[in-house]
C-alpha cells in the first residue's frame, strides 16, 4: 500500500513520477490538483486526451481514504482500473458484471484502507445498501466522470446520473470533482447545480484544436468528393461518420471497389466483428473506417489525419467530439462536414419522435445551432469555441471561411423578390415551389395554384436554381423567413422579413459559390 503523503504539490509530483513515469504536470493539471487537495469542489472541463484522469487519480493516491469514481461505461471502467493496477495503484471497480464474492473482497479492501480508487456505476452507487456501506469508509472525494450525463440539457443524458444529488446530502464533508470533455454553457451550470456543489472552482481548459482545418462543403455529390479525397491520400488514415448503418456499408463498399482499405463499423455488428475492425484500424491495416457515432469512444489513435461527416451531426457537442478524434498528435488534420438541407429535414423528423416533448424541443434547438454552424459565413472555430464558453479574439485562419472569406453584396432587392412571392403565394409554398415561381417555370403545382398570375412570377429567372436555394437559406438563417414544418414545410415571413420587404432594412448577402468553383480556389 502506498503510504499516505502530506497532500502537497511536491508529493503529487513524486506520485506522478513514481506511478506514471511523467516528470511534470501539464499546466492545468497542477492548478486542478492543488484545488482538489485543498478540499474544494472542482469542475474540470478538458477535451478528451487532455489528461483528466491524472487530476483525480494523483490526489487519490496522495490523500488518505478512498476516492470513489462514478463512471457510466463498464468497458471504460475496466480499462482504467487495469491501467491503474498496472502502474501499481490499488484500484477496483464494482458494477453489475462483478460477482458477489468478488464484491465482498473488494469491500474489505476498502474497509481496511488498502484501495485508493473505487470505480462504480451510478446505478450501483445509489443502490440500497451501497450508500450505507460507503458511510463506513473514509472517502477522500467523489470524482464524477462524464459529468455531462447528469444534465438533460447535455447531449448524452443518463437518468441514473440524476440520483447523484444524494451524495452531497449524505456526505456533506466529501469534496466533489466533476469532469467532462463535452458540455455547453447551460450543461456546465446544470452540473454544478445538480451536484449541489459549493462555489466550485471551474477549470476550463482550451477546447481549441488549432491543427484541425475545419471545412464545410455542400452535400451534392458527396460520394464522388469523398472517393476523390480518400484516393488522393492513400497513406492517411481517416474516419467517415454516417447517420445510418446502411450508409456506412454502402460507402465502405464503394471505397473498397476503388481499392481503398476501408471497412464499416456500427452497432449492428457483433462485438467480435467490431473489435476486429477497430484493431485493423489501430494497426493501420485499414486506412478508413466508415462508422456511425458508435465508433470512437475510448479509441486512442493519434495519427488520424482526417474526419469526414457524410451527414450533418445532431449537435455541436457530438460534432466536436467526433472531429476531435483527428490530429491528436498535433500535426495538421482536416475535418470536412458535408452539409445538405435534406439531412436537417430527416434529423428533424427523427428528433421530433422523442416521447418527451421538452427533450425533443431541446434536441431540435441543438440541431438548429448545428445547422447555423454549417451555414455560417464567419470563422467556424469562433462559433465552436463560443459554444463551449470560450472566446477567440481573432479569426482562426484555419477554416474554410477564413481561407476563403465570402464576399457580401447588397441582397436587399433579391430578398424582396423572394419575400414578395412568399406573401403573394399566401405563405403556402415550400422552398422548391417558391424557386420555380421566381424562375418562371410552368409546372403542374404552379398552374394549379394559379401562381403564374402573381406579380413576382419569373422575377428571378436570371438566377439558377441553386443560387436561389442558397439565398433563401441565408434568409432563413438571418431570420427573414421560417419553415412551418407542420404545414408541409411552407415558408412564412417573419417581422424582420417584413421590414426588409418594406425597404426599412438592408440585407448583406454572401455570394453563392457552386461547390466546384469553391474547390478550385487556392486553399491556404
Ligand atoms: P482524458 O481522460 O482527459 O481523455 P487521460 O487522462 O486519458 O485524458 O490522458 C490522456 C493521455 O495523456 C494519457 O496517455 C496520459 O497518460 C497522458 N498524460 C496525462 N497527464 C500527463 C502528464 N502530466 N505528462 C505526460 N502525459 C500525461
Ligand atoms: Zn476561422
């Protein structure tokens, strides 16, 4: 058993050296560890790979008593405990997979003060009897890993986490450390409130990953673009995220046909199949994994050179986590998101089906933020960092917007044409029909509605369909129009839209660039 040392930074450094073999703490770790060792509640927000575990494991070794770690995933719990044991630190885990006699022996190792860390699932922690058992122990602290799971505002809410409120009531003297790699501003606040933390010190390490080149491209012909991108980089590993299992399989097949060492990965495969794909990727036998979001949890591969999103992710937290699997080694890496409005529609349909209306509303709002990110005309990194509560003073210079800033022009007149048509069609037209009317097409829907009679019919025939499509989306982004999903996705005009229509407000617009044109511009 390691002898308890006086809880000073010096002894913490010695533990780091002796058990982990590292000479120095990373800057943020040192302040976090001091704070924890002074017995204060602590919130740690640090991206994956930042070194969160050391922050509570080292104080756990240094301090008297046992540190109780709450962790949601049985597999990760096992890995962490094995890594600790391999380093010579007495640690165990208790969850549904651990047998009764094993649990008894772990319990006695806790009681006799041998164990420094005890990992438990949230269910186990709050189960009858277990809290009573904990009352008999000397507990140095509670470490709540993946703390965002406590918040229904987060993107990975786990109801069993909400019971962790009882910790403060039953153990008022024990400090609580909450750790997460993914929490927007609202979730951060909610974590502190729910755990009843006392004026916690919050450590927000930068979420910036300056080596990631952030790119958003239009979704048209994405398969072709992806095949071209991947085959041009035969020695670079990458991950492609798709929404559906079927898409993963189809795209992986397509890449294989082009001679790429690719395979798919999703939750519909057996654990053995998944493990073998994952190992192939880690060993670089596979160059490309085409996966659903099931892939990536706990994967430690540093030389992933690019991450592609075939579909729009559901929210910014998820997107950020997924692109964060690229460029862990600090060398340049690329994140490409293919954006299509059709994805927004299908995600919307999916999310609306949530039985809980509040959750459904929340996920729809998060989706909107994601969509705004994809359609934005300002530095992508600024938007991302802002989402996690950080501000970037200057534009990043390493995203598609910074590298190729959109030129704006006065789009007021253009917008007025569209807005006027929307009103004259009595706000009953979805986007496609509106564009057809503006461009003076003659099809059945137009003739049936008598829309060829309205004043703005054909007023926009000088512009191609895709240009109108882009401009109308900018108008949606700028809040001039909205889509009534429940009324056949028809476009409605807002108060701001009316101001523009009446000439009381100007509208700068971003010039539309078709995908191929944008591609040919020099990058960097
Ligand atoms: P997180 O939990 O934030 O994802 P980990 O705690 O798993 O991150 O740490 C990520 C990696 O960084 C691990 O390989 C860990 O051993 C290493 N690491 C952590 N702290 C240090 C340090 N002070 N010096 C060197 N390497 C460190
Ligand atoms: Zn930028």
